[in-house]
């Protein structure tokens, strides 16, 4: 059964196919309005979420399908000690496809190995978040036209930020992409991404602690939240959380056509005054996320033979 656990499960051709479907949905939503009639999506969220869960649910409704939902660990049998494996075996009897978020790295893979329907990873701990990356890719494609040749600044919590790990894995496939990794020492990109992905593929990157210094070089600035819930102590979190605050003054040094992205939720990383800057794309990203999730649901249900 084909599932979506990691962005690397998708070939470049498949990513292009998903982007093309999403663009077609945007151009002609009516064509897709009944595509998933009488099909059910189960959203199983064992960790907080607004956008990801609601965008999956909106995506299924816009495909004419239905949704059943668990929106917190506390309200489900997980609180009684039920395993992920058992939960998804049960849910496989009630739904046609699952979108699951879980605080543990690897939980999505366990789910996929036990479900008899496709599972979409909507975030597993600090590991990966493939559908956020799909939203990010559609945003970059729509705003910049192409992926090739871009210099992408990733700023903030590069250690625990799963969206960053997935985005790097997607963007390294395109020609002449460069990365600028901007983080405090304590929140640097994990070596399993730096060594196994960037160095292994000989992708140019620089690491810095200064956002100001590199601002003029960037085509894309991807801001992230410091992931409070993955810290072991509150003191470190409080010390690091406001290291980078993007404001209109810092943006003066940026290219006129640089785009500003953020997977949201924003805490303090981007001052609200930046929202009025035409380069701010983070709310557009949330809309693009819905279209890419529609495209992904269609693809997986077709491959499962359900559609
Ligand atoms: C991100 C996540 O959950 O990893 N949010 C999202 O899905 N849009 C980023 C975050 O929580 O900081």
C-alpha cells in the first residue's frame, strides 16, 4: 500500500505531477468537486495543529469526500495506552485514507506498516513533514517560477524543525540550488541532514549565525519557530526563541523579489508589520497546502485502487 511518510518517497517526476494536479485544481476546481465522493479521510492528530489538520479536512471536502477525525491524543484511546499500530488497524475499517500527526519520530512509518489504507504523515516528531514541503514547493513554484538556481535561506530552529528537513530533501534535487543555514549554535541542522543529504550530494551551503549578513544573497527566506515542545529545558528555549526576529528594517537589505516563507504558527519570528510587505508569502503557503493535499489524496487513492 502506497503511503506518504517522507518527501523522499516521491520521485521528482511524482512531485512535478502533484504540482501539475494542484495547479489544475486551482484553474478548474469544479472538475474535482466530486472526485472523492463517498470516500472518507480520517485525520488522527496526536499533537496540536490548526492548519495541517484543517487543510487536510478542507481538501477532502473540496474533493467531495467526508472526514472523520481525532483531534487530540487526550480524546482518543491513545490516552488509554493503545498503540499506533492497533489504532490504524481499527481506523482502516472506517476510512479510505489516513492523515496522521504524532509526537514520535517514526510513528508514521509504524502506522503505514499496519494500516490497510494509505497513510499520510502530517508530521512525526522532529523528523519530517512531507505535505508541508509540498505546500512550500507549490509556493516557490508559483512565486518564483522555477526551483533551479535559487539561494534558499533557512532560519531559526534547524535542529528540531521538521519542515526544514523535508524541504531540504526536496530542493536538493533541482540544479544549482544553494542553502544558507542560519541558526544559533545550539539549533544547527542535524548531521543526518547535513552529511547525508547536503554533503553527500555536494550541494553548496554555508552556515551562519547572522541573518543580516546573508540577507542580500537570498532568493527565498524560510523562517521557522523555535520548537518549544521539543526542548528538554525551558531556560534554553527562552534564551533562544527570539534570536531572529524578521522586521521591516532587516528586510531593507533583501532582494526586491525575495520571498518570505514560514510554515506557521508564527510566535515572534516575523514582526506583524512584515505581513504587508508584498514579499510575505506565509499566508499564501497555507492555501497552497490545501491544493497540494488535494492532489496527494487523489494520487494515493488512485494508486490504492479506491478511485
Ligand atoms: C509546522 C509543524 O507542525 O512542523 N507547522 C505546520 O505544520 N504548518 C511548523 C511548526 O510547528 O513550527
